[in-house]
C-alpha cells in the first residue's frame, strides 16, 4: 500500500476510535467518519468493506498497541532490576508516569466501549477482546508467581487474581477519572495498587 493510502487508512481508524469513545459503536456511522476525515465513500470503501470490517481493524490495532506497551514496559522494568518484586513495582510505577502527564481525563478504553455493546459484534471480534485480556493476565501472572516464590504473600491470593486486579484498577480508574473530570485519578489508583503489592509481599521482620 502506498504511503498516502496508509496515511488515509490511519486517519479513518483514528477518527473512528474518537467517535466510538465519544458516541459508542452504534452512534458512530460511516458518514460521521467521512465528515471527520474529509474523504469520499469511495475512499472509505477502498480501505474497509463494511463498518464491521472497520471495527475489527480498529480493535486489532488497539490490541496490538496495548500488547506493545505492556511488553515494552515489562522489558524496561526487567532491565532496571533483577528482583521480581522490584520489577513489578517498577512496572506499575512506569504506568503511573504515563498517566501523570495527562492534562485532561483519559478518553477511555476501546475494549470497554466494545464490551458495552458486545451484541453488535461477531464471535471473531469478541474472541479478540477475550484473548487480549488473557494475554494481559498471563504476562502479569508469570511475574506474580515469581514474586510469590521468593516472597510469600502476607495474605492468601492467587497470581492470576493479582494480574486481573491490575487491569481492574486501570480500567476502573479510566471510568472514574472521566466521570469526575479528574485526570489524576488514574495515576493515584495505580500508586495505591503499587503500595498494596509492596505491602502484600513485604516480609515480616525476624
């Protein structure tokens, strides 16, 4: 695909994402995208056969970006420490830093927007969402298992539930920050989770 074609495709995806986060999938129409990007229907259908085709491509792009962020952040944390607990604390802290730079509420998570209207999507799209959440769980579960082997937790908890808790905190903070119009909520909640993890695995003094 030519560079100008790639640029147009990305503009369509960007516009669709903004519209879905603002209006929901049902509220986003192809006409809205055309107006936002300033292209013809012919140009749109050159890149996407249907609205559903656009939805799948958009979700795949979002999933790939999330996976890249998680992977790169984990790699950074692992380079900064050899200790699994410190790696996890650094990992969470790096996410805090990402969201500390926000000057307005985070626009939202595309996965959440799709999940609110799940009946609109086919099994393939639903499966992509499920697989993305499972990948997040496995990536963090592996690290929490390594932590627990070295530092027995102070309360009964599973590595999988701790991995899911990170996602729950992050997604919940997106909603709360947007509802309250307070961008700082996300980094605050991540800090609370980091403190919880540190306390959970802190070893009692002899």
